[in-house]
C-alpha cells in the first residue's frame, strides 16, 4: 500500500514549499523508494493553462499534455520522476467534476455537500495515483493554513490520514520563524499559531520544517518542539541557503529528514550519500568561470515567467562547471537597438504568445545569425528564426506567422509559420494546441543529433502554429537546415544554420526536462558554445 507524505504550509506564502516537497522527494528516491508527487491547488481555475504569467509564472507541461502549476517543474527537476495530468489537482477541477456528476444525476437527487462530496472527490483524485504502485505519494497543498479556499483540502487530507492509518500517513508542516531585527529576537509564535490552526482541523503534524533567515538555538528548538507537540529531532531548520536552492536536499538530509520519514513509515532502506548533489553544489560554489547569456522575452521583469528556461540555462552551465549569468532583455527594446545584445555571449529566445515584442525577437535572431553568436530558439524562438531567415536570406519581405498578422487584421503575404489547417487549405480556424510529448527524428550530421546523441527523441510541446511545409524547399535551398522532423505528422521540429558556431532552434520545450544533475543536451551544448564564444 502506498504511504502518504503530506506537506502543508503556514504563516506566509512564498516559503518554497514546492522546493521543500521536491527535495524530500529526492531524498526518498535516493533511499531507493518509488515515489509520485502531487500538487493540490485550492484556486478555482480549472487548470493553469490560461492563467496570466504575471500572476502565476510559467505553465508547466507534462508528457501527457497537462498544463500545470510550475511547482511540478520543481518536482521533476529535483526528482527526475515525470509528473502527469494526475499530479496537479485544482479546486476548480474538483468542483467542475462534482457539478457535472450532479447534473448527470450520479448523486440520485441527494443533497450535494462540501463533505462528503467535495472531500470524497479530492480523495478519489489523490488515490488514483495508487494505481501506479508507488511506495510513497508526496502531496503538497498550495496556499497557507487558514486560507478559506484550502479548508476543504485540509479536511480531505485529514480524512485520508484516518482512512489509510497512522503507519501510512505523515504530515509535514512548513512554517516561517521570523527574526525581528528591532528586538534582536527570533519569534516562534507564528509557528505555534499555525500548528494550532492545523490541530483545530484535526491534523497533528509529525515534522515541523522552519524556514528562517538566521540560525535557531537549542532553546528555540525546544520551545518549538514543546508547543508544536513533536519530538525535538522533528523540528527541522531550513535556513536561507547562500548560493543555490539546489542545496535544500543536502540541508534536509543533514538533519536526517529521510530517516525520520522512513522510521515513521517503518520502512528499512540503507542510507546512501547524495553524491551527485554534493558534486553539483561543489560546482555551484566553485565555478571555473562565468558566462553571460541573454534571454529576449516579453516578461523580462518577471521572476517566474521563464522559470524552466532560466533553470535549464543554469544546468547547462553546471555541465561545463560554469556559472551562467542571465541577462534579461525586453524584446521591444531590441527592435530599435539590437546592439545592446553585444554584451552577451549567447542569445536565447523563449516561447511566447501574441505579437508584442515579436519584431524585437526577430531582430535578435538576425543579430545572432549575422554576428555568429550562439543562439537557442525555443518554440516561438524557432518561429522567429524561420521568419527572420525567410525575410532576410530568402528575400521574402512579407514573411510572418499568421498568428501576428491576424491580430492586426492583415493577410500574411508569406505565411512561413501558420496553423496546420491553413497549410492544408482547410477553412476551419482556431487550431488546437499541440500539447505534451511528441516524437522527433533527427537528421544525420546536425548539431541537434550531436547534442542528443540519438536519432529518435521525444520532447514536450505547447503551441498552435507550425513551420509551413510549403516553404520548406525554399528555406532549405537558401541554406536553412531542417534538423528534426515529426515522423507522425511530418512537421518541422528543429532547425539550425550551417557556417555558424551554434544556431539551433526547436519547436518543443526542452527546458521542461532539464535537471541540475542531468542538464538537457541542447542547453548543455548551447552554453558550451557561448562559453567558447566568450573566451
Ligand atoms: N505562439 C506560438 C504558437 O502558438 C508559440 C507558442 C510557444 O512558444 N509556446 O505556435
């Protein structure tokens, strides 16, 4: 039977609950356990697919095409265990499904209530993961204890614990222990209160993880243990790390968190050092050098809009034992002043929707091509590279993606990027999103094949538009290399340029599969080319 490890958060948000849960996942995998991770989001959106990057950061896509919360990205980066549609459950989805069942008459006219109908639906969706036979299911509840929205989830998690029994369920509560500068004191009261709030609902946490800026003394720990009703060794200190959030698995391992969990679940597994993570942290702390990479995007001021891209770039640096410094450019600025790209050794154009900044991104692709600066285009980045090449090398001045001309109500003169339906001359519009894992076959002698080291690959997608096959011959005649093709639907997946140190673009989102201890090959080779360019 699967064991349930339930991670809740208290006091304030933004404590890094996702990273703590993911790090615990890593520790369990390291002890030889088969785990699954799951995020419960108490907001009413049905899924995060249409949520604004301003509020919500990037949309993370799984192999099976689910558009999910970016915490799933942390899970995969830390654990290497792929997530799926089943790994992200929102309140919106729960209510939606319950209301549909009600309309269908599934409840036979009975009164439909928060308890048991909503709580049962939450438990049902959580327990679906048991079919995959994991040893442990790690559940992270979004939000903070005390939120109205989260209440029914806490109730469901309490019931779940009662259903599966004490040996099969464990609650970990992440809280904040502030340091009050004016008083020169560390305060444990918010933690006491948030644990009291949990107890009110009937959940007694077994472990308290304290996020803090300063070291905690024996005295603080004794106090926390006493008020929170846990043994001293179950008070874990997660102090701010100096260099990288990838240190967290080591911080938790040092305090024996995996041992506590295994003991609670009565599972015996030999201890094992986290060798690859120790090596990673020593690289992060002592890099051989630093390389500046420019990211030309629309949301350059936001931390999380390109989360996986930034992480994958750092990972690429780790492979070369280098620190990557990310320089965020606002695409609209590049349009009039591409010369500001002079300061970086590599240029990346991330994915995106909508025409804002598009011309600046196309200008950046041109700048990288003409000045032989290593370039990586991701999804929209590939489309920019193709449009740029069509305009400036093939001489098709009116080349564009129909996505952008349509917004302006103009008919595209040379639709080098368009919807698949448009290529097939079907009038129906809209175009469905190509979502999730798609296969790709790589051409011999390409940089793409050199990076991946195998011909058949699979990457995740999230886009509607494709390179127009009617222009393929013309693009190739002028020197563009089509380095990857989708064998199922015959569309362009990857392109690159000859006579250039490294200019590669992909229609997919490879950043979603990069791990710090297993950097993605495209990011690894891109950063390596940028380092070479900077020397
Ligand atoms: N807007 C483009 C499309 O839909 C690119 C999407 C993306 O970069 N994810 O095809």
